[in-house]
RNA sequence: CGGGAUGUGGCGCAGUUGGUUAGCGUGCUGGUCUGGGGGACCAGAGGCCGUGAGUUCGAGUCUCACCAUCCCGACCA
C-alpha cells in the first residue's frame, strides 16, 4: 500500500495528496474537481457529523432539508450575495436528453429548455429566506433555528481533496430572530460551538475572531471565524458563523409583527462547517509515517493484531482476546480484531500506522505465557508491554492521553509559530517562514489588499476582545487600536 | 483562462537515432516454506501504448489536431 511517500519537509502538498489517497480517505473522481469519499474517510466525517449534530440539537436547533436547486431570480435579490457567488455557480438549463441524430450517443434536447434556469446551490440563504417568508408573521413564530446537512457546489478553478472541491458536504445553519442582539448572540454561540468542537474533538486549537470586510461572507454584516494553523505554517479557515443583519429579510421581504404591533424585518444568522475539516484534521496531526487521528474521531480506536504460526495458536489468542474486546466495547471503545490470515502481522502494523489508528495491540504466544499484550501508540510511536489485568481501563486512559497530547502538541506548535511583528521588513521576513503574525493594521481594505499583493498574507482573524493596544499600521504607519492575525491561508 | 509537464497491464514507471515477441517494480491468482515491523521462492493471469488523422515498407517512438490529468498563477469555504 504506502511504502514510500514524501516527507512533509520534502514536499508538503504532495505529502498531503498522497496521504489522503493512500490512507484510503478519498480519491478524485471521473468528474473534474469532485471527489469520492471512501468508507474510511466517510466514517470520520460521520463521527464529526454526529458530534456536531448533537451540539446543535442541545442548543435548540432542528434539522430540515431544502432543495438542491435555486431559481436564478432568487440570487439577484441580495446584491452582495450575488456578486460573491455569481462567478462559481453551476447552472441547470435543460431537463431532458434525446438520442443524437447519428444514433451514436445522446445529447441535450434543445426543446427542453427551462424557462428559468436553476442554480445548483452554492449555499442556501436565498431559497431558505424565500421559504421563511411564508413561515414568519408574528414574533411568536420566532426564533427559527434550523440546520441542514447537505452538499453544495462551487465551481472552483483549482481543487484539492477535502480542502477545496467543486462539490462538498457541509452543514448550514440558518436562523431567524426578533432582535439584533439575539441574532448576534446566536452567531457567537455557534462560533463557540465550532471552537469547542475543533478543540475537544479534532484536537486542534483555533483562533476565534471576525473577518475583515474583504474576507467577509457575501451578504453578511459580520463574519466570525475559527482559524487553525497547519503544520506547514499556513492557516486554514475551519468554520464560519455569520451575522446577516436584516439583509436577507429585506431582500426577501420577511417581516413580523412585534409585541408592540409594529411590522419589523427579521434578523438572521447562518453558519457552517464542511468536509474541509477533514483536511484540517489530516494536516494538523499527521506525520511522515502517515495519518494520525485524534481518538475521539478515529473510526478504529484500537486495532488488535494476533501473532501466531499455527491455527491452534490463533484459536488460543482469539479466546484470550474475546473478553478484552468485550470489555473495551463496553466502555464505548471502537475495536477491530484483525484475524485475517491473508496478511502478515508486519503488514498490518504498517497499515494501521498509516491509517492513523491511535492504539495498536499485538498479542502472540509470548504474551499468552505472560498474560500480557504489546501496546503501541500512534502519536508517539512508543511501545509498551502491559499486563492484561484491567487492560480496558488502561486503554481508555491511554486514548484520553493521546487525545490530549495531540491537542497540546498542536497548541505548542501554534504558540511557537505566532509572532508579534512591528515593522514591515520583519513582517515580510516572518511571512516567508509561515505561522500567524500579530500586527497592527489601519483598518482599510486598501491596506489589506496591498499587503496581500506583496506578501500573499491576508487577515485571518480580528481577535475578539484581545490585543487592544495603541500601535501603528504595519504597512502605512497610520494609527491602530488593535493587533490582528495575518497569515498565508489555504 | 495564461505558463509548464505528463498520458504505456490495477498502481508507479522504463522503453536508445522508428525495426518485428512492449518490459520492470508493485499489486493480483495458485502453491510450498513462513509469521513479535511492509517475508522468500516457484508457477500464472493481466496491454487497442490517451483519442483521431497523417508521414513511412514498418509508429509506443516522428508530425498535426483534439481530449484528459497534474503543477504554477488570477478566483475561493
């Protein structure tokens, strides 16, 4: 399977591409820019979905489903929104095929042209707000707290597995509120849920902040984001939560009668994370030996490999292993007992290592004599011989330790790669090294653009309630009241 | 859409100034020995050499066109 693949040092992006394919997470498909998510990769996504879905429901949200297709006219309603998405929309123009005259193939039936073209959703604000209009008359209909799990299509010019694909899977929350305050609170709440998920489940520390106008969601008043730092020093936007103000309510004429019997526009939010999180998880933790998965999201947490020569030895081992599997399963630990005799132990070791399984347990004749097992942890590659007594407890603790270690490692990496910078020369130098740069900015879009043009670094986040201090813009020297995070980004 | 590269068994590649039977590694099938870090040997299966047109006695190899993929830019979660 994956004998030689490049180190991160040699070629980071090749390393990433090979990892995704050789760890069996996904592959590219016959359709340009679209990927097939393979069972092992999809299983990780399902774990993410389950955890997030639970968090959404715990905060009062419900799931629903809206159409894949959006009438073209809906897009015109919100000016910024159209402008933001127009360049990357797939459009359905016909609804029928016919046999071609030469009889050799099939072609679009020009007689079956749609009167109004349909846009394949790049995001669902428009169709949802058109629907909410029907649902909302009174303050008693509010709030509406809905999430949908869906696929969306954005016609990107360059794609990379998980990080940027033409079609991707995500969840999009769309909420409607009586007041501005309530909507902002919702936006912030969801940002915090994303951050909590990233840190507790994915073991990735994230910065929380808002976006500069340049980076803001098309149609939003304010975009909040979580940003993570990858091992190559580039930032990855891992989730966004938007305060939409009354922009969509006005565009789709969604009003409600308040308690004071006044007709008012509804306040809105939307928020989403996508299969891009898969890219984050891969790049944050993995090493030159392959994938490293945080235990909480690993499809297999413990792989058990029997070592034997004769059939009867395997039987003995299996008998020994049975109660271990049972005890682990009881604790909610996902175990795979790999007794395939079509592969050798060494081969299995490599495979589980490459696929990032957090803990490997090997058990052979020597262990049977001593009542032990060999435990290897993926994050540190350490091996240990443990007594079988209370092995389930020991492994449970080990998994927690691995989860924690991955987070701490990622955190100290970020700390080591975050720099306060006060001069333009230094800024240009540090940008080359990668990492986050905390620097002053004069708050204008022009300056941000210039910085981007010269260094490729953009403002990743404007910190929330942090780094308020008098300073001078890194580029223009104009006064600034707060440092912001710059980085090159995915 | 610009610049660069590549299309040859499933995957990764070699194939000389055109020359007849297109190889190698890996994977695959069967077998024997094996088994605590990707095992060894034996025997097999598997190719319209990206597509189309041309040059030639003869094309994987030369010419042209097209298609596809990858990398670098402009666009983006």
